[in-house]
C-alpha cells in the first residue's frame, strides 16, 4: 500500500514562503485587471496578491474568502492557463503571474497555521437543505452560511466531497486538502449528513416537512453514457469515473486491490479526451498498466482537456490516437475482452490487444430525486429546468438546482460560479417568503 501511495503523491510542488512572496511582488496591480476578468468567480486577484507580497497572509485570505469557499482546491485543479493566468498582461511576454500556485500557497498556509476565521453572522435568516457535497453543494453551503442561514448538507456517500473526493486523483488533488476545506465548512456552522440518499431515505417533501425554507439539488450527473458498438457491454468495459472512484477507495484502504480492475501488465484504452479521460489514463499507468491509449474522435486542438494535462500524460507514457474511434470490442468464449478495433477518420482499421476500455464520454443526471418529487420538470435529456428569477429555482417552488444536473458547468470553478448565483437566488427567495409571512401575520393581528 505504501509504495502505491507514493505513486499517487502530488505531482506539482507548491511554493515556499519566500518563493510565494517573490512571485507576488511581480504583479503589476493593473487598474483594469484582466486576470479578474478571466476568473469565472471574479476573484479580486491583484488585491490579495498585493497583500501577499507584503506578507499580510490573513488579509489576503480574507479577500479570497469573500469569493471562494474552496481556495486550496481551486489553486490545484482550476484551468488557470485558460482563465486568470491566461489573461495576465505579463503572459504576452511568457512571464504571467502564477496565480494558481499563489492561491494554493495561501490556502495551505491558512490551513496549516489555523489562521483566525472571519466573524460569522447569527444563523437567523432561514434554513436551507443542500443535496450533494460536490463543488456546487459546498459553495452553496459556504455562501449561505456566511450570509446567516442554517445549512445542512445531505450526502449519499460515506464521506463528503463528491467529485473532489472520488473523481479527481490523489496526485492532482490530495484527499486531505479536500477534507481540510470541508472542515472549514463545518467551522462555518454547516451540518453534514453522510450515508443519506434523498429520494430513498428522505424525499424533498420530507425535507420541507422538517422545516427547511429552501432546498438545493447539487447532485451532479449519475447516469454515464454507454458505448453503443458491438461488444460495448462485455466484461472490461468500465466507466472512467467508476474506475477513479475505485482507485480512490483503494488508496484510502477501503477497497481490496482486486476490486480496482486495471492492474500490472494490462492494456488499457480510454475513450474521450477531457480531464476525466486524462485522469483515468494517468491513473491506469500508476496502477501498473503496461500500455495505455487515449482514443479521441477529433484533433489535439479540439480536446477539452488542458494542454498541461496532455503534456503530463505524454511524459508518463500515455499514447494518443487522434481522429479515431473504437468501433468494435472482441471477447473470448468466457466473455472477457481480448481486442479492440480502432478506425481512423479515413476509414482505416486496425486491431489491438486490450484488457480494459474506460469510457470518459460524459454522463446524464440520475432521476432519483425528480421521480420521487412532484413539480420538478426536466428537459428531454433529463436535465433539470431552472429559471432566471430567482436564479436557479426549478419549476417546484422553493427547490433550486445547479451544477451539472442543470447542464451548465463542466469544471470545478464553473460549478462554483453557477452555485454562487444560485445562492443569491435562494437568499432572495427565502427573504421574500419570510417578509410575506411576516406581513400576513401582522395583518391577522390587526
């Protein structure tokens, strides 16, 4: 187990205090900061970098906490090259500020040193239930708790964190970092119920009966896309996110090695080329696979994954098949995978030996909550329909939704941006119904 843990050690090193301050000093503190424009949650980047450059770590964290509930996560897994760093004016000279590493340094310093937290408002504004504890759910919980709401999270897994805990590999996002960010949520007063499935243990109606003023659905997408080709359902065809979750559980000591599937000497093919595909391929290498290929129907310029993720995958020995598809999967008499047939866009076919095919094709929302609740409408693909005012409310009064379940975000920070808007919508809604109730009560008394 120890050797395997070493394989999953964090890949990218953080800054020392001296390195962070020296990097922060390079910031020009632009009057019209392009980095802030490039950030989906409009971080006040030059302001907290300026505080960091003077050694005022507490002030810098206070500014970060105004916008983000998950800085140690964002500092590691945000696509900085496409966002804040990609917009930095110094980037034109190839000397852009390393915003992500600075955010990570501050968040880690804050966590390790236990800096004093901000003063909290009394929890008198209302009571909100949050279903799911991924990036969207945690952002909603943190924002509303800071605004004076009582917030309770309901999570079906044994531990909170959602995709942060079970979908992003340890070498990119250590689990202890996720746990530390969640502990900060609990310090804000957020209550978390694990091993609790809404739609099974409780319904939405049950939650309203328990006195919640509003409910947020941040359940993500639980039904993976299937592979509709000959042999697409044989042994060895697995979902990439399923594989990543198994490896995570194994690394934590909660699963036997034999239950992870991909192992030493295996030949593994990954279909798709987003960050999940990259994660699955690089994790398969770490689990001992002898040969790992990514098969993608388009070109390198079209891939959703970050270029840095691609570069790291190539360094680790992952092969790439561009403008190609797996069109058939063959098996032996026992139903075990033996080969894949790969076809290029020119129609050329070749046969490769294979033990596993991992699918990173995306997924659709599970219907467990919608099917046990009246009044929540979905579109023809199963995504929950929401409105603009109040932002994020479904067709059922008081029930809000955000994140992948409404088919908006695709990354952690985009889920957070959407959730911050929904948190505003929930606050407006609860304030409004409380005001109406108060007016009605006063009119009765008169």
